[in-house]
């Protein structure tokens, strides 16, 4: 059964969308930056509690009918943590993975990873050498947990911002860490079999989609081969997201009428999809 999370009148709700209509469960009040992940009936929600400012998580093993008590990971960063999460089974164990940016300001900060190893939440691991600003996790039984993040270690202006990728160990370490795309912001990542997809935007607000069959070599998707040069998803797009199941890939993005509107994040934004 589909489950979504949303904020309504200051309360974070999980909603089950069944044949008898939506069934809402209140999870927390005064929250922000919520994200939802799941594998079958096993669900994970990660969010910020603005009353006491910790990062928190709650889990459900019955498709969102009931939820665990909150688990606190620590103090919320000063900047937006932009959490991401995934849930998967491996060798008979159910693992939960959460990650966020421990931003000391509005710019960037260490990447933090917290893992439930099937029996308990392990202490969060902070990767202090990384200057992250948003990340995207994807987990599969065969591939384990992989993460893509926006990194500022080469600098925070357009050409210096890159996307990096790594495998996440069961202890929260980053393995095979590597830069995969340059001049790229705000990734969304998914994997189907060996094929991986990353949606992102450039500094000039072009929404892009890149694909890789091994996680090493990445190619930008040309949406119109009849035109000269690489054609992105949208020339005025921003905040792209991607989801994939089997051979089906869905990309969405914020679609503004002009680049000036995109820069200003005006209320003229629409939703683009491909």
C-alpha cells in the first residue's frame, strides 16, 4: 500500500493510501526536512524536531499502521540537513540507513551517516573531510547502500561543485569514494540492476539526467539527439528528482518559465516530468 509523509498545520503525518481512503497517523509536531524510505512494509522516516532541534527517526514494520518511538541522532546542524534514507535486506538482516549534512551554516558541512544494523542504531559516523550539501541514498539487496552527494571541497562556486559517490559499509564508512560529475548540484539517485541514474542541475539551472552501467563511467542523457549539442531535461529546470523500477525511469524537476525566475525561485514554478 502506498505511504506518504507530509506536514500539515505544523504536524508531520504518515498517510496510507488504501481502498477505504487515506489513513493519517501523526508522527511529530514542529518538524522540517522530512524524508521517507521503505522496503515492503518496513518504513523509515527521518526528520528534524524544531522544538529541541535533534535529528530524529521513526520506523514501522507494518506498512505505516504503527510506528516506533523516536530515536534521536544528535543536535540539528545550523544549516539545512537535507536528510536522505533507504531501507533494504541483506543476508537476512533488515538495515536502515540515514544520511544528512552537518552544515555549520547555510553552505556546507560534514556528511553524517547513521545505520541500524538489524538489531540497533549505531552511533552516527561523521565524515569531517567532506563538504557536503545534500545527498541521495539508494539501497538494493545485491548492491547494498550507495550514496551520491553534492561536494564543495574543490570550492563552492559553479565549476568547482561536483557530485561524489561511494558505497556505504555496514559500519557507516564510505568505500570506493569517487567524483562522478562536475559542475553539478542537488543530486537525486536511483539504481535498477547495474544501471544507475542521477538527476541534478547545473549552476545555470539546467535540469540534467546522467546514467551509468557500472557507477564509474557516467554519461549525460541527451533528450533530443536531433538538435546540436547536449539537450538537458529542461533549460530552466532545477531540483531534479529521479526514480527507477526495472526499465521504467521517471524524472521530475522544478520548471520555471525563465532562468531569471529560476534564479529567484519565484512562485511561477511548474512541475516538469519525463
